[in-house]
């Protein structure tokens, strides 16, 4: 059985793009923000340095991936402190 999916765009007016995808009781909020070359991610790898102009960031509440934990705002790991 494949459930219908509902897509609503323009959910967050101050972003470059946003959409809410709903299938049954499951929802996904997607946000796009554009930047300049100064915003590229600098990668210092073993085989040399390079820049990446695409960054994907996602968060799952603990219950959606079979973990136990409280639902709260981003922690130190998500913000970039470890």
C-alpha cells in the first residue's frame, strides 16, 4: 500500500525555499538556504584540501530512529561543538 503524499511549499517565508511533506501521520519539513562562495565548507582531508558547495543537515527525533531520549532543541553536537 502506498499512501498519498501532500506537498505544501512556501511554509517559511524568510527562507529561499521551504516545503512540508505529509504522508499519513508522518511529516518532513525541508528548508533551503542559498549562500555565496564564502559560505562553502572547507574540507581538510588526507588527500588534500577542497571546498564543498553542498551541505545537507538533518535531524531526527529519537523515537523515529528507535532510540530513547527527550525531544528538545539542538544539542552541542548538532551546533558543532563536538
